[in-house]
């Protein structure tokens, strides 16, 4: 290290030299218009030549850069002048270090960051700008110290006051441009792109949007900001749930480049403190966080709004509108789809986060095309959601507004917004409205209720076999077979997973995979499985139908080891394979409706659609009951008549219209070669 008096000129880009002022400031500068050094002799006496490492007598060590002599190095030239530009400085004074440690408490992820970096701060000195107010508060408290207490002497107080004064005096001109710009941003609510970093200190609560939904996050303390020539990224952390762990997750939020001054609250992410109604936002986020807390685990909910559906093979997820019932269960998603669940950091630690670059996608493992098809991601056992730890209000504010769930009707996984989830309003009248002749519905319910309440397993002699219940419902269409399963599931307060065998693939391997998927989900949710129109799996095997034989064999095997409740419906009972008949626990035969049953069905649908919308007297009802219709046909006629009556009759349906629709249906069936007074199948 050459002394100031013997220093030679250095070319642009070489290492700058070191200068120490009598104020205790050690300076690095290039040859040229350096700042004056009034007592370089003192510096030579204070700092030995070729000294290695920091010198304790030097309070602050500064690194300067100036514009090069040719003026063509924009990264080193201070705009508009040849004055020196501070690149970095190092704090060596123990008292100053103590002051800064207090000011920067909880700013860094690693509390040893300052020590590891040798207490060196580099331009644009972001930590000091972010904590400037706190640093000044500490400075004021030090200046207010008195030495009248036993544990504080005059020398110590004087030393702390001087060190604090020197530190503030040194930092003020250095940070003043940034502080002034920040004050202007706060006052006007508008900001320049180059100053964005000033409003995102580590730990700051920020407002952003996840799939269009307002969300609160916290600026990460690990690697909070990144930028290039056009965009800036803010690393935000939030509370998430992967099915068995509640923890912190991180994501990069992009702020695209803009010219001039932009309204802060119009940014894709901005500080909560600069929102129009920060307290209102916090109140909404806290209420949502409390609901989020109760939705961890497996929850069966009603949903109306848009979902973000996962699409295999597409780069982006798809937004779809839906209304219906969903099962909120991230655990089942990762378990059944063999997906790697995101690793979450502890709520009070910073163990996990995305890669070094915002462009680097998060990943739980490496991708290998040769082994990707056989990778099995380890999923722990489902946790008891009744014993999950309670969240603090701070963490409730940061909860992810989207949870992974399963659309029970569309049979697909998606993200669902908590704001659109509601508890299910169970239809207790469904079971009462089910019209059956021989007590089928009551028998089915008692069978299911006994299974749910039983604490003993009626196993087969072979372990894991024979624990399930299979109920076969057979008979003509439209007489209540499917409705029986729906009504029983509604009364039992469990999901009903419905599969129509007619839409399954005819390839044995694909059918087996689909059955495994459905059976696994029903096991996880204690759901009932309804396999509608199951003729393809129940038919007798023959020497000619090899593929069909394989399908029947696959189904019989799955049935042996299924531990839940399975409903099957068929219209072809006589064609059932004998091997299957022995595996059915309960047979429920259904018959064509008689006039008494049809009367009750008509009344049920009048009540369902609104009795005031139908002008039907007792004699009219007698005429309707004589029509040989099944339950599905009666429902369809009521719906059609209501639609036609919207344009006339003030939306009121008269019996003549119902009889006219019945006659049209009879004529159509006659043209199709069916008997007009036969059972009119409306399958």
C-alpha cells in the first residue's frame, strides 16, 4: 500500500490508492482530482506503509472512483463533474459497529452478514438508506445520554456521543440524495424506476396480486432485489401450505421498466404503508388468514368463481369459471399425481427459497428425461389437521389466497381462491324426496351408516381384503338408482365421486390407472364412489371378448381390496358375471314407477321448481300420473315447460302444456319404432 506522498498515477480501471485524513477517514482514490488531504503527514505516521488488513485507528475506510481522464468510462464517471464517487467504505470503529448493528437488527437473513463482509458497505448503500430513520433515532438516544448513573462514566458517554456524531456526519452527505428522493416519493406517491429499490427494505410488508387477487407479502431478507436494464424483481415471501407443513415460500414479483414517474400504488408490488387504506387491507388479509388457517387439511367446500386449472403440457395454467363442490386438499394432489411438493421454510426461519436469479424456476429436484417416468416423490403420512399449530396474526396476514383442490364434477385439480369458498349447505331434503317402492333408500342408508359407525373391520382371512362395501343397484333408467347414491352421500356429509363407465377408455391399462386414481382419492377423503353404467365391468366373460375379460378381471381385483363404499348401477342385471355377484354386499332392485310413485315425483319437482309456477289441480295431477314416465322424464318436462312459459303466461305452467309435451314425446318415440305407451326412456 503506497502512501499518499509517494503515490504514482494509475490508469483508468486500476486499483485506486488509499488516503487517510486527520478526521480518521481512510480513503481510496484514483490519481486526478482527489479530495484535499490536509494532514497527509499524520496519515503516514498513523498507517504503516504496506499495512495488511484494517487498521483499528482508522474509523472509516472509503473507496472512491473518479471519472477517467478520457471521460469515456460511464460506469466510473460521476455525471456532470469530475468529483469523486464513493464506491464503498468500511467501518472499523467498535462503537460505530455497535450503533449500526442495532440499526440493522433483523435486516439481514444471516445475523453475521456484517462481520462476514468486514463491515464494508457498497454503493448504493441500501441497508443504510432503508434504516436511516432508525439510525437517527439511535443517534438521538445516544446524544441524550447522561453520565450520572453508576454504570455509565463520562469517558464512555463522550466516546459514544463522538462516534455517533462522526458516523452521522459522514453518512449524511453520502446518503442525502437517496433520502431526499425517498422523501419525495413518500410525499407525492410517485417514483422513478431507478429509485424503486428505496421503497423495498427487507422485511417490508408489500401489496401484490396472485392470479389477480390482492395479497400481502413480505420482502425477503435473503436476496430481496434484482434488476437488469429493463425490469426489476422483488423477492417476496408468503405463508403457504403443502398438505402437511405450514411454512414460508418465496416468489419473484416483476416490475417492468417505465419512464418518468409512476404512481407507487399502480406498481405490480408496492409497500403497504403507501396504500390508500393500509389498515383496511390488513383487516381483510387478517380475516382471510384466519379462514385460511381453518382450511388446512382436507375440506369439502362449495365454490363459485374462477379457478386456476392445472393443464398438463401447457406452459401456463388456465383460468376457468366454475360453480360446484370442491375438495380442498393439497396433500391428495401431490400424493395422487406424484408431484413434488414445494419445500417450505419454517415460519420463523429462512431455510428455503428460489434460485440466485429470478429467471431460475423453483425446483425440488433435478430433471432427468431418462428417469422422469419412474421417479416416485416421497410423501409423508397425512397429518392430523386437528392438531396443527396456530398461526400468529403476522403470519395470517401473509397467507396465500389460493389453495389446491379438486373439482368433484369436472374431475380436475386447480387452485381455488379462499374468498370464493363457502361451507356446503347440505340438501337434507334430497333423501326425503327420493321415491322408492320397496324401501331401497332406507336399506342403503342403514348399510352405509353401519359401515361408517363401525369400529371393527370385517376382514377377509387374507389381510386387507373384504373391508369395503359394494352396493349394486339395478333396474330400468330414471327410477332413482343414481339419485339413491347422491342422497345417501348427501346425508352422510361426504363427497360422492361419480364415474360413468361409458366415458372410460377401453384400454385395460388406462382403465386400471383411472380406477386406481379414483379409488385412492376416495380412500383419502372417505368418499363414496359411484360407478354409473358399470355394465362393461360386470358382464359375463367369454372366450371371444379377451379385452372385455381383462377389464372384468381388473375390476374384480380392485374390488377385492377397496376399503370404502362403492355404488354400482346397471340396466342389465341378467348379464352380470357370476364371479362378480358373489362380491356384492347388497343388491337393490329398482322397478318402473307406478302411478302413486309418479304422483309423488311430480309433486316433488313442482316444489323444487316452485309450486306457484305450476297451475295443476288434483284432477290434472291424476291425468299426469297416468303418463308412463320415469323420474328423469318428469324432471325434463318440468324444465322444458318452464322455459317455454317464460315468453307467455307470465312464466306460469298449465297442465295443457305438460300434456302437450308428453304427447310430442309419445309421437317421437312412435316414429323411432317404440311403443307410444311404453316406458319412455330418457337416458
